[in-house]
């Protein structure tokens, strides 16, 4: 699902030569598969997996620990605790994982062997320094931090409400699953404009650099956003809404429900081992 909005403009350099405009999510899938084969939908999978594991560990551990600390100091009924904990946890995770996010976007926008990718990154670091690996950090933060705040707040509210409606003291797997899917969908829609800007900014930067063209000075997040609105209207900021929802809703549902299940399972194991 990550591939449907990566290449806005096709060329002889990108892995997918855009044959006109996409007419929808299904049309995009069919054209990508027809041109490059079904395996191309999983290009960039290794860096995605390498990125996902540390990001999830940092994110969920920080959120749980911060939530516990804030509740012990401020009381358990403070409604803004999930917002604060979500913001801080996501900010830290994004900062640590940002270079891998950039590399993943590069691998999805053009076919690279690992040797070519290593040479490209090494050259980039030698020319522009390590800070160049954090290009795209600002729009990623603008997308992920508000997403995290909205996600955790809505998740905690929905989970509590569903437990009350079901007369349950502890949430079930399905309550966690449903709460994760709904809260993730809402946050995905609200933060989609920043996801569009992030993808376009990173893709444009790589395009200018691969063609050895000077990077324009108007490459800030807000400048790109204004350019998108000027060319395509406000709807341009919501390009790829359907594939993003198809990706985010089940991802959030599966991740949070399995995490809560695993946490409950190991808590019971710890209690048994202490008895």
C-alpha cells in the first residue's frame, strides 16, 4: 500500500513508469503489477522491517512507561495523559528511525541493488554530512506526532466506552482490535496532507540529486503544501486516502490488539512465576 503515492511523476529513472493517471486504488494496483510484477509491491520490504522493529519497541515502551509515570503523578483520570505520552513517544521514535524512512522511500521510488544503495548513501553522507539522512524529518514529525496524539486519545476513549457498553472490566481482543481500527482511521484521515507532503518532498529531493540538479530553495513543508493546493486544490492534499485507510486501519488494529494480548499474556506468566 505504501507504493501507490510514491511516484507522482514517472520517468526513465523510476521503477514504475507512470502510464497516465491512476483512476483509483484498484487501477493503481493493476498498473503497477502489469508493469513491474506483483513482487514490486514489496520493494523496500527489508528496510521497512528493519525500521518497524526498533520503531515499535521504542514507541510502545516509551508510551507505556510515560503513561504509567504521568498517571502516578497526576492521577489516572487525566484525559490528556494519552495525548502527552503519545506525542513524546512518537517524537523520539521518528527521530531515531528517520534515516531508515528516507532509505525506504528511496528504494520504493527507484530500483536499487543494495550495493548501489550503499554507495549512494555513502556519497550523500560524505558530501552533505550525516544530517542529510534526516531530510524529510519535519513533515514526518508533522504527520506522525499529531497522528499519535489523536490515535492514543481516541483509542483510550473508545476502549473505555466499549468496555462500559459490554459490562466488562478488562477489554477483550476484539475491543482492542475495534478501538485500534477506528482510532487509526480517524487519525490517518486527519494527518494525510502531511503524509502526501513528506512523500513528495523526499521523492523530489532524490530526483534533483540523482539528476545532479540544484535543489530549489522553496522545498519547505509549507511551500510544497501550497504548491500542491495551487495545482490540484485541497483535494490534492488527500491523494491516496483510500490506500492509506486500507493500510492504516488494519495495521493499527492488528498491532495494538496483538500488543495488548502479548502484554496480558506475559503479565500472567510473570504472576505465575512469582507464586
